[in-house]
């Protein structure tokens, strides 16, 4: 199977399965986004403690923090982007917010200081997602029917583009940013992140997962479209540590910055919290009424953000696993990303990419 995809970024990581949106795109003339996850996406820090129930953004909505009522997130800016995003992630230094879109097939670099698109790179076929390396110099792009492409220094005039032969579903990076990691049914394949040259492979027992996500501790989590089974791998031995099966298909995945839990957004609207590396269920978060298309942890691990096809984004306190804030987001395939300083949450809205200032 070659229909998994992901979003990934630097510290907390996230992944999203793509095929559901591909199916939407075939059935609807409006272009749809395809990712996760991703990630990318999981670079923020904000501390919330919850006393009480949900709060809704808009009007006189409030957020509760440690029993003290604080202002809810406010829209600080919106950057117009043509097309529906399939990937959304901040670069580690916070200078750029990277967006990929399904149609038109493009990668956009948004200058965070100016809140506008600094550069756009076009592709021939639909872009289904991307992952940014920890050092920010490389991006792996899932280019759909044209396979997977490695971009090097994309913001510079000397940027380079390297196709990764016979790779579909994208890939991720090792923690030192030196290698790209991709997966087939029988092996993990490695590529030089500076040149795109093959750098070896590690044979594995047959495994159909084709979407691979790097955890902050360097291990890997793999998944596949239409599957409720995920596998956690030891990166030192390239062997599976545990297999996790969810109640419904896994639509999005994020790993917390400490690599102690994974949040798995499901097609039924629930989010399973799984302990790592054991895979044991910690709790199940309920509240969304549609498939959860994106999940992301803030880097200080105090917040989990989730976006679903029910038209809402929720912020969860990771100490209590209760909802802190519910935000409207009426798009078909929402995406989200925390900024590295934790001050901003970027989301895909009808008007483009909206930046929400967190209190």
C-alpha cells in the first residue's frame, strides 16, 4: 500500500493519514487537503491548568487556567494561501511557517515576521504532505504520483531539489538531520539529507505501514491508510517494540516532546492517548463529533491541540486531559501547528492560514 502520509517537524511530532482527503478530492470539485503530522507543527509552549469545563472562542469566550479566567486565543493575523493545505509546520528557528497545498501543488514559505508568503515552490502533481528536518535545512515532500522529493535550503537562491527514487508516502529525518528515513513493506531505507544519495537500508519483517514518523527520542512510529494498527520501532535495532490497535482507523498521530505518550486521532472523533514505549491506553479523549484530522503537542508538553472535521479545534490540558478551549474552524480538512515559542497556534481557515495568539 502506498497511501499513507504524515506531517512532521522538530520536537513534538505529528502524523496524518492522507487517503481520506484524496477520496474527498475525487468526489468534490473543491480541492481538499491531505495531511497531518504534522506535522508539522508541534513546536509550542503554553501552560494551562484546567478547573471547570469547556470554553468557546468568540464573543465573551474565556479560557480557564489554573482556576483563573484568562482571555481565549485571539486571531492575530491571517495569511492568504491558495488551495487547501496538506501540511503545516513551523521551522525550528521560528522564522518560517511552511505550508504545502494539494491543488495547486505547492510549498509556501511564510515569513513569520512579515506575515506574508516569502517564496512558493510549485510541483507538477498534487502535494500530499511534508516533513521538516530538525535543523530546518531540508524538507521531504510527498509529491503524490511523482513520488517523494527532498528539498535542500528551500528559502535560498541556491536551493536544490533531489528526487528519492521508488519512494512513495514521504519520509522523516534522523535527529541529527543527516539522514532521511523512508519505509517500504520490507525495509527502512536511508538517504543523505544533503544530497539525496542512498545511504543504506535495514531489512525488516514484512510490514505494510508506509508512513513513518520520528519521535523526539529518535525512535519511529509507523502507520498506514485505512488501518487501525500502528507500530513503534527501536531506531537502534530497527525492530518493532510494540504494536497498537485503535478502536477506529488512525487519522492523525502526534508524539509528545518527551516521547512518553502518543495521541492518536481516530475516524470516530475520539483521541486515544497511548503510553510509549508500552503502547498501553492511558485515556481516551472525547468531544469531537467528526474524524480528527490533526493533533499536535506543544513542546513544554502542557497542551495538546486537535482539529476535526466537525468544524472545531480543541486545546487539551495534558495534566488532566480535559478540554481547555474549543475554537470554531469550519473547514473540511483542518491543519494546525504551534510556533516554537508557544505564543501562536497556526490553523487552516477559509481565509488562509490564521495565526491565533495564545494568552
